[in-house]
């Protein structure tokens, strides 16, 4: 399973891709539709890859443990547990309008998913979640949740080609510009890029996660 870093956004449900595969994107509200242009990115990415795409992102999601317990089941590591075990008990409690994204993940056949984009880090930053260490897999931290999820996905679906989508600009936990008021915990984008360099021979250069370069 290869891992690369790339910036992109999201898509619409497609259970069967025309060329025997599909592009699926998981992530935060950046993917699910906080910006209209970003919400169609997986559809665009899928089209350019010659396959259909799935937008399965959930607002407020983190890679590791969420600050808010009622959103914990949206965390990447919780979703990966559900995907690999087929036990969706926690996610089935999701309310509208997020039921659609959960349904997309439940009905998607990961054995036929060719490319999987993971757009995480924005909420981990915003909620001041701990970054963790490179070897961390505790799920309480950003790196831990990411490492845990990548490992489980690699074991369950060895055919997957993974893309780690680096975080974009956002406000921090005090609703201040993250460019001038960075999170003192550290750089989430750099942490994600480092995770890629230890797992694959290349990193795709970052564009705009909100779709600015997808015209």
C-alpha cells in the first residue's frame, strides 16, 4: 500500500466504478462541504482518474481522539475500526444530515476501492489535540490515530493506494487566524508529511484543499 500527501477536497456516492475501482475521500467538513468547491473535489479527482468517487467525510472529525465525546465515533480511527470489523453500532447513532456519509462508508466495497484520500488535521489543530510521536499508535493523538488507521487499512485492504491530504488554513481553537496565531502544540501539516516520507518514496505537492486549483 503506497501513501502520498496531496491536497484536494470531496465527491458523490458511487458504489460501482466504471473501470473496476473508485476514489473515496474521508475527512472533515472541508471535504463534506463547508466550501462548495471543495465538496465536489472527489468527483473531480475521480473523473480525472477515470473512475467515480465517494464523499464520505464527517464534520468535526479528527484523526485521533476528539475533544468532544459525542463526535468521537467520527474520528478516523473509529471509522477504520467500523470499516474493518463491519460493526457500525456507534456510527448508526449519527443524526441528519450526516447519515448519508455514514451510509456511503457502510455500503462502499473497500475491496474495490483503488484510491483513498484522508483529509485530517484541521480539527485536530483547532481543538488543540496532542500531536504525539512518530511511533505513536495510541489513538489519543493525531499521529497515533493516523498510524493506527493506516496500519489497519494496510492489513485489511492491501490494494489501497492512500493519499494523506494536508490541512489547510483554518481558525484555531480561539477562532483566530491560524497563520498569525499558530497552535503551540506543533505543525500538523508537517507531521502528516513526515508520516508519508516514512511510508512511500514520494509526496505529492500540496495545492489548495478548498478547491482553488481545481478549475
